[in-house]
């Protein structure tokens, strides 16, 4: 794995940790980077954070490792009692998540 470039931008609004994915394709290497960067963002989040919003407006495709990572992100938040919402889905990515059965796991913002 190459040096992990930032593929996840982090910000906080009120009590929501906003994580924005910055790449269109999450391949196996990017999935690993995403998992690491997500964990770091959760660990360094302010104590008042009560929810996580994962903005995926750039994402068009995802490898099987990417889907595995998405499940891990869901589990990490669930285990901490923090709701995880997917936001700004492209129609293509929304359809992909629907076909894979992932929409049952996540709250999706319009």
C-alpha cells in the first residue's frame, strides 16, 4: 500500500462528524486507506459528536473490499452507539448499494 493520501475530508457541524470521500472509485487499496482514516476521524472527534455523516457524492464505483470496509464503518459506528448516515449519493452509487442490499443497513439522506 502506498503512502495514504487523504481520501476522507473531516469536519464537524454541531454534533455531527462529517466525513467526505474525495475519490470516485474505491478499489482495494483505497478501501484500506478509508478504513484507517475513518478510524482516526472517529478517535479524534470531539466528545460532543452524536452522529456521523459519510458524504459520498464523488463515489461512482466500489470494489468488494470497499463494500467490506463500508460494513466495517457501519459496525464501528453501531458499536459506539453513533448513527451513521450516507449522504449525497450519486444515482449510480445509490443503485449499486441497492443491488448489493446495503441500503437496509444505512440511513440515507436525500
